[in-house]
C-alpha cells in the first residue's frame, strides 16, 4: 500500500507542477497563442515563436522554480516517510524533462540552459523541507 501512496505522490506532484507552469504561461495574454489549456501539445511551435523573447525564458525559469517547490510540497504531504527525498525526486524528474526539452527543441537561450540546473533541485528541496519542518513542529507540539 505504501508503494501506491508514494507513486500517487509523485504523479500528483508532477501534475501540479505542470499545471503551475501552464497557468503561469497563460497569465500573459501575448504568450497564450495556443487553443488548448496547456501549451505542451504544440510546444515546438510555441517555443519557436518565443525564440528571441528573453523575458519569456526568465519567467519560465521562475515558474519552473515555483512549480518545483509546489510539486515538492504536494508530494511531501502525501508520502509518509522520506518527505525531502520525494520532493527531490520531483525536482529530478522535472530536470530530466527540461533536459529532454532542451535537447529536442533547439530554441532555448544559453542562460536558460544553465539556469535550469540551478533551479529544480534547490526549489524542490525547499518544498520538501517546508513540509518536513511543519510536520516536525506538529510532532513536538503533540
């Protein structure tokens, strides 16, 4: 049963992370040129249109950090043990997906390629640490 709970935590954390990035992109009306809810169905054409838009990539880095934190918090809340480890797993999977994105689609600027390494692990660690600290304080109070 613990395996199902941990698997659910990872899936939910990744889903929430993807939704945070999608919602963040939809906030700017100039970027919402796609008809679907998420831009991921037409990601290549979307990135091609944003190729020289450095503001978009800075915002995408920020959204990646926020989504890694929120996804880490959600997954850490669901799992019973090793909360920070599962939050870091969310960061690792997001980093892997971002690296695939960078390898497959050549439209990313250099600062984004470097910044993505510095974004996912620290932010997902913070998400796991937030939940870990809150749960530890609740244990000391009870």
